[in-house]
């Protein structure tokens, strides 16, 4: 097995440990693995000639995320930001360990860690590509459940408009174009349309 494939397989084994089980592509797996697969599928469309570093980083975006639940930190924005920062550090550290363990260079591992932590995203096209994939996966696969959970309280659509707007601001022009072509539900598309407002996106 090629070293890159070995590293990806090792990441997938970690992701498949997620206790939340889901169906994807005809088989049961951890929810984190499904997320990783969706990220990779998005990258394949958005950046078909992606570097090895970006391919690995996209798969490691939420690597081992389920091991540190959000409930480990205080409620509210400060607690959320602290949790998210620690998660990014952990994702990068675990990815580095796996990549070096697969026989790949430390230089590649450090590059992957930098992309995963989205360092200098405004100056790094690969960090931006990772962000683009995360935003597109959210819009296509997670927006409906996030905004209108089947077992949650009824919410006003208007409260999710700022969330969609913030997501949109993080994305590149190429990702904007891709987002507008996503097969969104009728309700999600209406929400995105409201969030973008009149005029060009």
C-alpha cells in the first residue's frame, strides 16, 4: 500500500471509531468517517488536482473530534471558541502522528497540520480550499438537520440567516459558484437565498 493510502486508511480507522453510527454508501460506519468521506468527495470536485498535503488535510479536518465532546467546555461563545481551538490542535497533532507513522516526511506532516489549523487562510489557497470544503459539506449535508432538527424545537428560519451569511463569507468565489449548484432542499435553498439577499452573490 502506498504511504499516502496507508495514512488515509489509518485516519479512516480513527474516524470509524465514532460511537455515532450512520449509513453511507450502503454500509454502516462512524459519523466522523462519513464526514471525512464527504469532505474528500467535495475536494475531488472542487480541486481535482489537489496536492497530497491537501488530500490528507481534508480527511483530517475533524480527525478524532468525537473524543472531546463540546460538553467538556463551558456553554456560550467563549467556551465554544476554546473547544474549537483545542479541537484544531488535536486534529493536527493526530494527523501528524499518523502521517509520520505511515512513513511520510515530517515536512509533509507539518504542512498538513498547518492546513488543518487553517493558519493564514487568507494567504494560503490550500487552507482556503479546506474551509471551502467544510462550508460546502455543511450547506449540502448538514444545514437541514442543523436548522430544522426532527426531534428539536421549532425555530424561526430568520435566526439561521446570520449563520448562512457567516458561512458564505468564509468561502472563495469558486466555492460560491459550487454552492449555488448544490442539490439543496427547497427549504434550505430558500434560506440561502434570503441570506444572500438581492443582487449578485
